[in-house]
């Protein structure tokens, strides 16, 4: 009887340790840690994009952004932009990256093909007409974006006839009439970020 009791206690202790280890493994990483930043960047896009994407940390005013993880495909994902109140990580393909580089340099983008950017956590922009506005005008609110996909076309004529103000559930064109016009397409809410940080797919 004593031996059976000892065995039962040992099994209970092992089960408790296993449960605690499982809870610790499932617990989200602390905000600001490298693991949190990686998960944040990966939450911007679908698995087939983020699985092999290069991950960068968004640092305001810094042109050489810290690399959180090298990539193996043509996508780059960025962590949340601290300049906006919302959580707005993004993933961009090569053409969209050219668009963002041109926008940061205040020079017109000259795309040779369609650019695609995922923002599956949604986000905020300061203006639907001015691509360089960093804060809303006094008394105006941030423009809320649902989980969405940005599409940048090399020819602005592709946007003709489309709405130029936010339309719930429908595509609309932000910054119409400027070289930075982009089609915003509402998308489904993504799956939760992975509990572990995977290595890029090979």
C-alpha cells in the first residue's frame, strides 16, 4: 500500500510538472522581447508568406532596420509601427517594398509590376488623401483599417471608378490622385500567431 501511494504521488507530481511546462510553453512571450517581435511581424500575413519571410523590426527614423530573422522567399515582414496607436505589422513583396522605399524617400514609385502588402492585423492611417501625413489633423480621428491587403499598381489608371473613401467590406483607393495610390482590400482575420517561433521554411 505504501509503495502504491508513493507511486501515485510521484505520478501526480510528474503530471503537475508536465502541465506547468505546457502552460509555460503556451504562454505568449513578453512584449518587447525578440520572440514577441518575431511573432508580431509574423502575424501580419498568411503562413505561406511569413513562413519564409525576412523579419525586420520597425524603428522610427532608422533606415537600417534590425533583422529579427533572415528570409528564404521574396517577402519581408515588419513589426508594428510605433508611430500609430494601432497594432499594424505588415508583410510586403518585392514590388511593394519598392513602393515603401519610394514613399519613405518622398519620391514617386516606378513599379514594373503589381505590389502586394498584407496587413492582417489591420491598422490606422492618418489621412485618406495625404500619404505623408503622420498624424490626423486637429479634431480628426485616425482612419481605422480592418485586416486588409494593399495592392499597388504600376499604372494609376487601374484605380479608375473605384471608391476613394473607406467603404466597409469593399475595396477602396487610399491616396487617390497621388503617385502613392493603393487599393485597400478587406481580408479575413488571420489565425492566432504561433505559440513557438519557427525557423524560415527552406
